[in-house]
C-alpha cells in the first residue's frame, strides 16, 4: 500500500488493481516487477565489487566464473566468509580499527 500524501495524517489506499499476493520469486528488485538477467548481473557485479564473491562475469556465456575453482572447491574459492572479505577490504584501504564495531553498544 502506498501513502496518498507524505505526512502523518495521510491514509493508505490499495495499489492500482487491488492488493496482490507475491510469490517468493517475485518482487525481489522493485515491487512486483519481474527479475531480469540485467538485475541478476547487477547484483553479482555488486557482490564481486564488495569482495563477497571472487571471480568475474563472463558476458559471452552469461555465467559467473570462479577464480581458483580448479585448485580447490568452487564454493570455498568463490565465496569467502563475509567477515574475512570485509576485513581484507578495510585492511587494504588502510582504514582498519579492530576495536570499532558498527552497532556495538559498549556498557
């Protein structure tokens, strides 16, 4: 449902065509829009840029190629643990403070 106006006194109205129930594979990108190949490629490219996936996108075959998959398991080679990927990226940027944890409330 969307708000009619952007204030505290607005009321909610159902979307055009009435409320709809989404299946688990619908609405992942924007509302009830279908997920396209470009959307998936964008998500994979974002994860590669963040260091959360190791490999490259082979545009000619529409595949994600894992670097080092022949030497060890493709899962181990292609998907590092999130903590190690973030720690490695911060360490190389020179902006690492292991005592500073975002959202950690110290008592």
